[in-house]
C-alpha cells in the first residue's frame, strides 16, 4: 500500500460545480496534513493546512478523518482558474524530514 | 528578491557534462531540500540540509552531489547523468530544523527542468 494515495483523475467539471478529492495515508502516526496546488509546469504551492476540526478558506474546505486515515478537499463554485493538480501531503509526528507527497489529482474546470 | 529562487529554469546537458543547479531562499528558513519530480510520479526527496548540515540522503546516486555553503544557499552538482535523470528538480525550504512542518509546510522554488541527452 502506498504511504499516501490519491485518485489521479482527471476530474472534469463545469464551472460552478462542487468537486471533492480524497487522500488516504497509511501511517497512523501522521501529524501534519496539507493540500498543495501545482499548476502545469510550475512548482507546488501550499493551498491550505488541514486541521483535525476541519477548516475552510473561501470556497475550499479541508477535512481530516483520523479514524479512517484520510483527508479530503472540497471545492465549491469551481472556477476555470482552479484547474490544476492537487497534491496531498502528510508529515509524521516524528518529523525527521519524512514528509510524503501524493502523486496528485488533476482537475480540469471547463466553461 | 523574496521566497525561493532557482537557476537555471531550464537546462539541457549531455551525459558527459558537469553542471550545477542553484537555489537561494530569502525566508530565513532553517532547512532546505532538493526534490525530483518525474512525470506522473510523486515528488521524491533527494537531500535535506538542516542548519547547514546534511541530515537526509535518500539513496541518491553519487552523480548527484549537494552542497550547502550557508543557510540561504543550496547547490546540486551534476555529473555524468543518465537520460532517466531528466526531470523537474525542485528546491524547497521550511522553517523547522527538525523536519516538522508545523502549519507552514514548504516553500518551493520554480524548479529547474533538466533534460539529459
């Protein structure tokens, strides 16, 4: 089983749609969770951290389910500019530079 | 300049060449990283420097040689590479010297797209 697993997609959605991605992780001792966004041929950029209580930033909502070992990202009212690859990132409690990146989920938002 | 800057943006080199990638961070971070990103694969950690000391080397071939002269600069020296080394090489920095990313994650540079011919 991969340490961090994501559905590669692509997800093709119309503008205005709501879309959700899940990411599962295998290390139950994981502590920090993030979603990064990576545009085509660009570097990854931090989208949001994921907190145990769930958190929201505008149209984006992140959730953490420790019991089932997954995190999710919900995008409401999708925009064309949301088209990108979304990377799930997990850091274990021990740190030690063991942060693991998922391979990413591709999203295409179409007019 | 702010953030993390990498040069060059693009590099084409022959298998017998020697070249270096440069990374500079202006964030006052304590740790710097080299990652390799190949098509449709997750980022692969290559090297980590924390407080200017190498703390992680993920079984990277010796044809890749890192150098960290100070907390703001990181180099990746390349020699006798193979075509399968063609990839996007990303430099990143983070605040915590123990590899805990806290709530801040990593800041990446724009990357060097390397093609080995």
